[in-house]
C-alpha cells in the first residue's frame, strides 16, 4: 500500500531525540513521505531542518495556526516570508485559518480574538497569493467565514485544502465547486461522525487526500493512544470501505493527489 501522510506534527519526536525511531516505524508500514505542518515560530525552523536532513521523505509548511494568534501576531506573520527564500522551501503556507471553537465567554474578548484571527488569516492569504503556493486551511466552527475570506483574497482555489474536514457534504461541495478540496483524518473511523463520511462520499476519489494530524485524532481502534503516521493505513482502509473501493487504490490515489497538490 502506497501511503503519504499529508498532515502531521512530529515536533515531539524532535524534542525527544527520537526522529530516527519514528521514521523507521512509519517507513516499515509503507509510508513514502510525510508533511510536517507548521503552526507557529516554535516549530517552523525545527521542521525546516528536518526537511533539510531528510529531503526525499519529509516536507514542511510554515503558517500561524489560528489557535496561536494573539496580540502582536503581525510580528510572527512577518517572519514567514524568509522561509520562502530559503534553500529548503516550504511546500505550502499553513496551517492557517479561523477557529471559533474555544472563544472566551465574554463577548468583547471573543470578538477581539476573532478580529486578531481574521487579521492574521487575511495577511497570510496575501502572502500565499504573492508566493503562489498551496494553502493548508484550519477551519473549526468558522467554515463560511473562512470560505468568504479565501474568496475575497483571490488566491487560486485549486491550491486550497481544508485539512481535517469535519463539515458535511454540502460544505465539501462548496469547496469542490470552487476548485478546492478537503482532506480526511481518522474522524471517518469514528461512529459519531456520519456527516464526515457523507462529505467523503460527496467529494469522492478525484480530489482525495488523507492525513493523520498526528499526534491528534487517533483512529477508533487505537483510541487512548497517541496518534502516529503509522496508522494512516487504517484511515485508507476505512475510506475504501466508505467509497466501496480497494484500500490499495484509495491509498495510491491519495498519495498521488498529495504529491501533485504540494508539488512534490
């Protein structure tokens, strides 16, 4: 089975000095590559160095995750551009977007954070337009605001992926008609996510990308454990079951789509 994890966060393996054992583990189960997704200054350089050390297997992105947007976000966003002039280039800008899931109860504080997130997202979309690069979107309880801001930015929707898609089929159709796509995680293995499996069916195979979002969102059979890129095969198996296609075909198409989308 050909597997490529289009979205993971291996910072803990770097911090623990266990990169080699992690790579051995995931290569053993058939992975032929991973994309280490940036979220803040704390991981951008770590992932760049990782991609430089393992250029055939590890690729990386830079972007300010909405959950890390605070007052003074402008300084962090300004630090993104130099990475796109580096000898080891990011394959995308992300993950960026909006997250309204855990806003403060106080309405004025919540509105302030939403405004900061929107400002950071808008500025990063401008950078993505400038660089002409792929964009990895994080959207939680903010789908329509995200779509509107992307529309307004004039970036190429064909270069947009909404990672860890948890909306329903109508929302995925909104992405697809614009040229964008959704990427799916082990959420499709959870029994309480029929809207996500319906979205997977609605998008189908042509634009399919798979990810683990490790160390988060462990597949159903391994709940309680830390997630790993090594579990991507279980996600491919479930996607095959949902789409009524062989898992090997699902994995091969998702791998090809990931390589094409990120230009790898």
